[in-house]
C-alpha cells in the first residue's frame, strides 16, 4: 500500500460489453529532482507506463489500447505530471504510442555517476560539511589558542554562511 500511494501506482482496465476484462494499463508517477542542467527544471513529476496489454482476440485492439493510454495520460495531467514515458517493444507499438501523442526519444541510457547539483540535498550537505571542515582547519592553522582547545563541532558553529551572490 505504501509504494502504491508514494508512487501513485494505478491499473486501468478495459472491459467489453459483457464485462470481461479485455485490456489493462499499469502506470505510476515519480517525482523528484530533474536534470543537473539549470536551463531545465529542478523538480519534475514523471508518469511512466509499465505495462499495456490488450487481449489478442479483441477485434478492436488498437482502439482499446488507445482508450487505455488516453485514460492514463488524463490521470497524469490531473496529478500534475510534467512528462510521460512509455517504452515501445515494436514498430507497431511505437506507431500506436505516436498516435496517442507520444514522441520518439532515445531512452537508452547508462549511468556513469552523477554531476553535483546545487539543489540536491545530498550535495548541499556534502558542501556544508566540506566548508565546515575547511573553516575549522583554517582556524586551527591560525595558531589561536582557543581554536586548539575547542572541539571541531563547536568551531564549525562559528562559521557564518557566505553572503548571497551579488552582494
């Protein structure tokens, strides 16, 4: 239940006139920091289709799939998503997704590490810790008697934040 709420996981089902399930689409929403490139957003909310299935015997397969995708995209819009993703396993699927409004992008990636981001909580903590360590080292290097006697954690509290840029 927790993951379903946090990731806004949902399954949409399509039924025929008899009430039998003839298709389904599963999707979720991910929200978090975006690209490290400042010309892009710093917070994004992405919708992802993890599965789309329509019964092979269904005569109107493409229409059912299109209706399911339309429902998923409408839900993403309602929840404030900034982008939606789906992976096509065939040219036929890619054509279906294009008809539903998706555009082809190269989604093949490899993660080789990450560039620091000035808005990342991890990088902010790391930068703060490094700045405090540098500050304490400079105080101790000054030779001041007090700097030699006070614990590093207390000396770090004396550090003033840098002035805002432009001042």
